[in-house]
């Protein structure tokens, strides 16, 4: 039971790191393609102020490579976290809930069996 909780926690952390990676990518595109986005009318004043303050305090957008580096770093960390779950597969099990008489989907992790090659 504890192992399943640990794996679910690891999956949530890796999903969060992947989301942060995509957020850095979206911010990168917004910052460095701002002229075109402004011409198209796709900019927001509040986002401009937040990113300007963020740039002033951190200097993250002073080079094209910094945001790309952070994006790749978080994406790589999320992939490294998935290596621990690589040998597991998801099995769908339907169980009744205790609070209501309906069923819900529970995904349990089960180890994959190694296939033996026959020659």
C-alpha cells in the first residue's frame, strides 16, 4: 500500500515538473515573440507587468538560452522520475465507493511480466 502511494506521489511530482517546463516554454514564447503577439492583440497588461517585474528581479529573460535551459532541465527531471515507474503497467479495477452506491475507476500499478523469447 505504501509503495503505491509513493508511486502516485512520484507521478504527481513528475507531472508538476512537466507542467512547469511547459509554463517556461509559454513564457519564453510570450517574452521573445512579444512584438508579433502585440501586433496581433494577444497580449495582456497584467502579464506584461508580472513578467517585467520577474525579469527585473531574476534576469531570467536576459538571454535566449536561460528559459530554454530551465525548460529542458525540468523536462529532463520529469523524465528521470519516470524511470522508476518504467517497469509498471496500469490495470483498471472498478470498486464500489463507501459513501455512495456508484463505482469509480481505480488505477493500480502492477509489475509487468518479462516475456521470455523462445527459439
